[in-house]
C-alpha cells in the first residue's frame, strides 16, 4: 500500500501542476480568447459584449489572482471548463464528452494491442536473439520513425483510395444515426480498422525493441542460467524467470511513453477525420478556440495520469519487491 | 584429443584496426547506416537551399502547372498553386533539421545541468528537481506544446524552438541524474575532492566527461523528439505557415486535398524525408547502445565459427558443441572436406 500511496501522491502533484499550468499559461501569454471570438463576428458583437464574453468564456480577470485561481479549481472540479468560442454556445465539457468515447475506444484498444503484441514479439526476439525476428527489426524501426499522420496518409492512399478495401476516413458511414444498434456498431468498427492498424504498426516496434533489449540483459542474469542448468523446460524459463522480470521496466516504460503515443495517435485522427479528440483539437487550433484547447489538454493529461496509476497497480501485482517494501517497513 | 579451433588471429591485422578507418569498420552496421542517412540529410540541408531550382514560394500561374506530376522541369512536380515541390523540400529539410539540432543542443544542455545538479547537490534539491522532471515526463507534452504555441502571437521558428527546448529536457535529466549518482562516489571523484579541486571543476572535468556517451544518446533522442514534434505541430497549423519546413509542406498538402486528388509527389517526399531522418537517428542511437552494451548486438556481429553462429559475448565454444549438424547431401559433401577430419563422429553420435 505504501508504494501505491506514494505514487498516488505523485500523480496528485502532477495533476495539480497540470491544472496550475493550465491556469497560468493564458494569463502569462499575450494571446486573448475574447478577442479571438470578437474577431470572428466583426460588427455583430459590439465592444460592449466584451465583458459578457469574458465572463462566459471564463477568462474574466475579476478579483485577485488567488480568488480567480480558487474559482477556477472549483469550476474544473464540477467539469465546468468554459464555453467553446469556435462552436459558440456549446460547453467545452459537452464537446469533450462527445469526442472522448471515440478516442478512448480506438486509441486505447490499439495501444494495448500494440503493447501486448510488441512485448510478446520482444520476448521472442530477445530469447531467439540473432534469429529471424532480430533481422526484421531494422525494418520495424523504420516504421517507428515515420510520423503517425504520414503513415496514416500512406495507408489511406493505398487501402482506401487505390484498392477501396477500407472507407476514406470518418467514424461511421454517413446517414447512420449513432446508437446501440448493429448497423452503427459494425460501421464504426469497420471505419476504425485502418486507424487502429496505423497505431499498431507504428508503435509496435518501440515496445518490441525495448522488450528485446531488457530480455537480453535479463537472460544474461545468473538465475536464468541456473534455471536453464536445472533443466527446466524452456517455456518456464522464458516466461516465469526471464520475461516476468523483464516486464517490469517494460511496464514503466509503457507508462512514460504513453503520453507520446497518445499524442501521436491524436494527430493521426485528423488524417482520418475520425470524430475524436484529435479532430476536435485541430478545430480548436485552427480557430484559436483557447477554452477548448485547454479542456483537451486537461482531459488528455488526466487520462494519461490515470493510465499510469493503473500501470503502477499492475506493477505492484507483478513485482513482489514492490509489495515486500511495505512489509519491511 | 586436443584440437585447436579453426580461427587464427593475425596480430598484424589487429594492430592496423586501431587506425581510424578500422574504428569506422568496427562500428555496428546500424550505426553506420544511420550515420550515412543522416549525413545525406545534413548535406542536403547545407547545400540544398543554394541549389533550389525555383523560389519555393513562387506561384506559377500557368494552369498546366497546377498539381503537375513530376517532370524534367519540376523533378518532384508542383503544388496546387504551381510551386515547385523540390525547392520547398530542400528548404524544408534545412529548416526542420536546423530547428531540431538547436532544440537538441539547448534541451540536452538543460538536462545535463538539471541531472548533474540534482545528483550532486542531493538532499532537498535532488527531491525537488527529480519531482519536477518526473512530473513533466508524465504530463503528455504535445497538448501542452499546443496550448503554449497557441497562445503565442508569433508562431515562428524561434517560438517553436523555445517551447520545444523548454519541454524536451526531463527524460535526459532523469537518465543523467541516475548515471551521476552511480559515479559520484567512485574513488577518482573522492581523490579529486581530496586534492582540493573546486566543485565546478569536478563537475566539468571529472563527471561530465564520463557521461559523454549518455549525453550523446540523449542528444540524438532529443533531436528525434524535436523533428517529430515540430512536424506534428506544423501539420496542425501551429507554425509560421509562410515558411517552408517539412511540417508546413505537409500542412498545405493536407489542406489542399493532395491525397484525395492523387498528388502523391506533394506529400510523399516530405513525409519520407521525416521518416528517413527519424530512422537514421533511431539506427544511430541503437548503434550507440550496442557499442556500449555488446549483448544487444544482433546477429550481424556474430561470426561463423565452424558452421555455428557465435556472438562475441558467447562463452568460448567447446569443440564438442561446435560440431555442426549436417544432414543428407550436406553431410555427404562435407565428408570429403579436410575439416571433416576434425569431426568426432566416430564416437557414435549421429549429429
């Protein structure tokens, strides 16, 4: 429990830092959300609307900084993230609520698949070191170096435009009403295959390479040699002795790389016009919709922090040392 | 029965290998490939802008040159507005690489300062600096970059460099801190302290030189991050869209529906350039890793000894093990060779 509690405190600090950055960046930077909205409707919005807009967008500078900060924290805790300036009367939290399920399903599933498959391949490559899998690694590393969105463009060009195997972007076929019926779910799955393939192919090499390297180092340890010398079956040596230990740094690496992978996946959504957070982000950026941008930043950060906490729980489960520390105390 | 292994090391050949070309030859293949690919792009970045066939921003009004396929006049075709893609690409490689290298230098310097300071000062400073770097490691950087750049009024090269450097140091700092902690208590540091060396001198001349390989790896990683992040940011429009970097070319290509209109020459070359630069850096980094940790070297560094692939880190082979398994025709042919005399197949085992 001590380990988990310490990590929990760390994530709370990280969340607080993110919230505070989110509060101070707009106040330190020269740009202005209100002026962005005003310039969108020249002539329609009178200068007198300035104050009202400020209050509405939650960027009003009324009261002391400390007072504003407190009001901001209270707002965020009620999921009140202000009003989007590009899709004007819509609440940021409503827009996020519509986009999150799409992204969470697609990016979440694809990332987990990539991690599991990549780790399994890494175990094999590390064990059969110098084998066939090792020889394809440079090719996979090339895939890893390709920007997600560019790889997405290529896949779209080949599979959707040339061969018409997959649909060209969007989250579901036009004309369907989103809901829990098979037409819609089937269409949504069909439309998510190519984006998912992009994420898996571009991120798998990283997990594989990392696992292979840790695995090779672990195999050199005396206890693995001893296990082999005892004549244990290979499968037992690989999974119970080598891979289980090699998995711990791999999981930690997963937590740290998650933010990067998710960010890349978001940019990729833009290419596919996938109705998730990434597309929302593009809209926010291109129309200077600061409240929406900040809301997206908070949502992504909190999701990544939560995922890291879950990973820590898995580490405690997998690593007796993390549990033993509390006994020792 | 004592048999020597059929490998001979000629002392003369070892001596010559210490010359510089020998060092290059002994580098892992991956590092060599990476260095060559990167060298190509560095050359392109230096020479490219001098030899661009056209002004990259010049919009040729001729309707025939709107999204024209590659031809002799325009080697990589033209954009929607008749701009020459090759010229844009050459300038773009320069701008992107320039940005990435500057970010690499600044962010790596920051991470060395923070990492060494945390490990060397210890106590509350260490706790504080480690906490800050861990927090910034776990907060996803791209969304933060986006709001930072979004609020900046000018989104030029300088703003991007500042923002990317400001968020690119935590990973390196963490690695360098760990390494500094490991060597802080070594004898040579204590010796330096005993002889009355000043702290800054110990840091600059004893500790940092011992971390050069780590700093190099951290630099390569940071350059990789800077390329990826700057291209992604430009792709969503957070850059000076009137300048030509690889990301802005992709931004315009995507915005003008180059993909849907089949103008592959517009978006494939810049994307491929990014991918190749990235792959070169990844290969270089893996090569540096392998140089430091021979275990990681792949099959290419293994040498074939008596028909079995052996890696440098394998235990010295026992002859019994070295005997190869030959079956069928290969075994039959082998029985005519001189090395078959070394076989112990008369012992009765059917290998």
